C-alpha cells in the first residue's frame, strides 16, 4: 500500500514506523534503492538532508547513455550494462526519457575524429549498435558533409569532412529523481526531504526523531567517507540556442586536449527549434567544499574555447545564460591519473559498522546499482525477495493531466512562470502540492530547471513565484522576502564564481 506523497504525512510515518531499511541520501542512487526495496516488500524509509536530487543528481549532463568513450577505452562490460539500463528506462519511463541523436563530426583538422581514424570509429559504433542500438531500432550512420552541416549550421564547414550519427537518450535528471521518489511512495516507502540523519535518529523540522531500522544503506555519494572516492567536478554552460542552432546533440573536440564535450539542445519549441543549448561536461579533480561546487573562470574559458573552435558565431561570457556544477563520486581504489580515465563503475560494500554503502556509477545505471544493493540488504535480513524493478513503470505519467486540470480550474495558472521558458505557473503550484517542494529554490532549480537555463529570467520571476506558492506553504511576507533574497544570493554566487 502506498503513502500519499505529502511531506507532513511522510514525517509522521517516519516518526512512528519501524523499518527493515533506512536509506540515507535522496539522489538517484538512494531513490533507486528505495524503489527496489519497497517493490520487494521491505518496510523502507529514505531521508535526504537537502532537497531530493539537490546534489550530483540534478547537475549531470542529463544523458541516459552507454558512454561511447568507455567502449573506446575497452570497458565493454560497463557499456553493455549501461545500454541495457538505457533500454529499460526508455520502456519504463517514456514520459521522462527520449531518444536523442548524437553527431560526431569528422574534421580535416583537430577534430574528435580525424579522417585517419574515422574507420576505427565506425567499427566502434557498430559494436555500440550491437550492444544497445538495435534495441531502440536506431543504428548509426555516416553522413556526407552537406547533410552533417544541416544539424549544426554554425559549424566551420571548410574543416568538415563528414560525420557519424548514433543514438542515445536524454532525461531531466531532477525530474527523474522526483518521479522515483513518488514511485517509492506508491509502493509503500516513506521518503522525506530536509531531514538529516545521525547516529540512529533524524532531525526534521527542528525536532529530533529516533528511527528504528534493521539495516542502513548509505547512498550519499561524494559525502560518504567509507568508500575511497575522488570527487570529479563536471560543469555545464548554457547559451541561447540561436547562437549554436544544433537540432541534435553534437560531440566537439577540446583544442589541445584529448577530451571532448557534448553540445546538447534543450527546451524544444513547436517549430523544431529550441530555447537553449548546453555544453559540457568537464572532468577535473576537485578538493573544495562538497555542498556548493561552482563554475570557475577557468571552467568557463575551457568550455567557451572548445565551443568557439567548433562554431562560427563567436560566443563570449556575456552570452552565458546559466551554469551548473556537480561532483561525481569516482570509486578509486588505488587509481592514479586523470579523473577522466577513472571507471564509472560502482561499488556496493558492507562496512565494519554494518552500514551498507553504494557509491560510484552513473545516472544511467542507477537501477542496476540499486538491485545489487538491495540483494545485499535482503541477504542481511535473511530473506530471499527477488528484484522486481526491471519492468516497473516509473511514476509521473499522470503529471501532464494533473497540470491541465489545475489550469482548467484557474486559467491564470496556464501563464508562463518564467518568460521565455516552457514552464507554467501551474507547475509551481503542483511542485508544492504534489512534489514536496518546500523552498523557492526547489521550484526554480529542480521542479523546473529555470535557474540552469535562464538565471536572470528565473531571478526576475522569483518574487512572483514566491508569492504564488506562499499561501500553499503558509509563508508570510517576511518569509517571501527571505526566500527571494536566498534565491537571489544563489544567482549572484554563480556569477561571482566566474566573473
């Protein structure tokens, strides 16, 4: 039997329940564990110290993919596993995950792929198709120069020889996490955000509440101290789509580096254009504060240098409309070298304190990571419940209908939340009433992605958004001011970090 996805009810259930499993960490990995455990019939609770997906899981490249470069590095098993999971997500969450074509230009000079090694890449792409492309009914193909240029007409065509197109998928990472939280609740799990766990109890709404659980799973990613990890910072930069005009994702080279970046369109319009394009991700060692990584000037210059080497429109810092930075927990063992060369494999282990830790991995493989974790949990509990998530539909398909019902009841909710972005005022109301949003930042950063794609637009809409949701959250005028000020500070900090 499911729990209503309403925070006060969840807090009460947490306070009075007894659980087989407590999951600490509300990113995609922890939420995947909660879904798997609840589906097997375990009494499951999950707590997250911030908002769901407020760490790494809202700051990824938003791709559900096998990782072509891991295939080129020889990690066939990781790619095979990821492409299986990609297919399951496309099937289980068609409302969240969509197939996305990727183009790799073959340039006459300084490309990701030179003409000399294009044939080897063709072989790798056939292998990529064999491990996953066939299942989505899309196989890679070679494009002539003229056709390739139509997919990103800002490319310098004098350097373009031809291109390959292959297929992966895309998803809004934070939206996926919210849908997983609702799925876990639908199957009986108790999930609570803004809830800090320490030593057998949680602090929630300024109260200390004991939690009775037989097994604890730590899914806190880079915040975990039991498994040796190297945080790798990945940053993304958003620019207006009109500056790039790519209709599919494009892989571009970084000059004088062996890495490449994705250039991904976002915010589709009815006429086949988009609102924005984002570019990333970098992959660098990080030793700063874990809670609030930022894009630095060096990061911005790195991305703009790569982008300007691949388009003729001449982008500058003033064209940037948003940025985001996240930290990947790369499981190291004794690995040295660049973070770009470390495996995206995951690790599940039981510590001396009895806590089970799951760490590493990637967004695409969260379900498989959760399956392995809960296998160990049921072993600890002396049970033999089998995984039941391979074909489990993920919640959220009803969201569009429910948003439409809100607008039908109040037409003003159909107006834009942020001018120029595809979000309505109904989505802010829905975020509070049905998605456990408790702050203005929750609404503008994760329930919608306004902050990521149009920081200034989100900042301009902050007060009207806060006033819209204030009655639903019981905020007075002083609290509205505080929420707007807090969000404004988030926006300023992003700009100041690279200005």
